[in-house]
C-alpha cells in the first residue's frame, strides 16, 4: 500500500533520470512514467549528486559508483509508488518527505532493473523543488536524509515494515506532543519498539532519539504532517505485526487525519481561492 500526498495546482511534472542509464533505458523509464521527453522537465542525477546529498549518512558501498534509479515528481494527488527499488520503499519515501517539509507531492520512483533506490531519493527532493518552485529548508532536508538512513539501517535487521513503523510512530508522537526532552523521547522509542516486538540496542535507541529530538525542534504543519504519518502507519501496521484490532484503529486514525487535512485546506481555499487537495490510498 502506498501513501498519497496533497495536491498543488499550476505546477509541472519533473522527471529525474539516472545519468548512467543508456538512451534505451531512459526511454523505457519515460514510457513507464507515462510521459514524453518534451512534456516534462528532466534532471539527470549522477553519482556525485547522490554522494553530496547522502554521503554523510549512507555507506558509500550502498550508494555505489553509478546512478540508475529514476523518479517522477508532480504536485498532484496521486500515490507514492516504487518499482525495482530494494532499499527504499514507498512508505519510507512518504515519511521521509514529510520530514523534509513536503506536504504536497506525487512520487513515482523506479528503475528498469533492481537497485537500492538512493539515486531516486536524491532526485525526488531535487525534482520537487523544481516542480513546485519552492526551496526546501536545508536543515529539514538533511534530517530527512538522516531519517531515511536510520530507517534503512534498522530495516536491514528487523525488516522494512517494522523499521518504518517504529520510526514513523515515534516521529508522530514526538511532533504531535511537542516533546523535546531526550529522556522522554528515548522512552517513547523503547516503548514503541516493544509494541512491535523489535529489539534494538542502546546505541540504536540513542541514535533514533537524537534524530527525533532534532526533528521535534523544527516547525511543521502538524495537520498535513499527521495525515501523511497516520497513512504510512496504517499501511505498514499489518506487516509490522499489529493485531487486526490495532490495524483497524490505525486505518481509522489515518482516515480522520486525512479528513482533517482536507478540511483545513478547503478552509484555506475559501480564503485564498487556491487549489483543492485530496488524499487517497491505493495498492500497487
């Protein structure tokens, strides 16, 4: 299941292509995205871009030496979707983008063959700024990259769904309740890990808590952020080991958060005569 972001009008689609793809492979990806080269803006992402954006957090062997993964980004109301990415999932992208400050983004991240997906993630943020003509806050972008790596490293040990559930639920509780005390955050990390039957070391707990403390110190639109995070949580709950009752509660929370976000935007629309957003869920 994939997460959907709100929509923004009067923007254009941007495609990022891995610079090491052949021309035939580039054409294959454009066809997969359902666009033509003359209908979108194209950004070529190379290995230096990956290292610049992720090198401080991702081991270089994970980044590799060539860039193949691609992304389509457009501020519209279509789901986050991934294909042939082994390390980055659609829910990881949705949660990470929320940390970067994005509240209105369609993402399709893919590759013509299986790769980790670090190149696609790098391209998503670069493409979003081009598509929306909005410059994301550098501190939030850096925290988003750090979050992705923290989630990915935990996923290597406990699985992608459990790792996403732990990180996402911790972030939701910390931001929603405006918690910045490191001891309190650490307790939340440990409690949520226990809830999902995830065993983490003291070092991992400290790493996650430190990240969440830095995220808590940023300013976010909590209504829109909560809608995204609740949807991610509902998407991963079942695979993360939640009971059917807990899954139902997560789904209800997601629907309530999405309704609140839509209502908030509609109120803004009536005041500013802007675009209406919609939030939906779909399954690959």
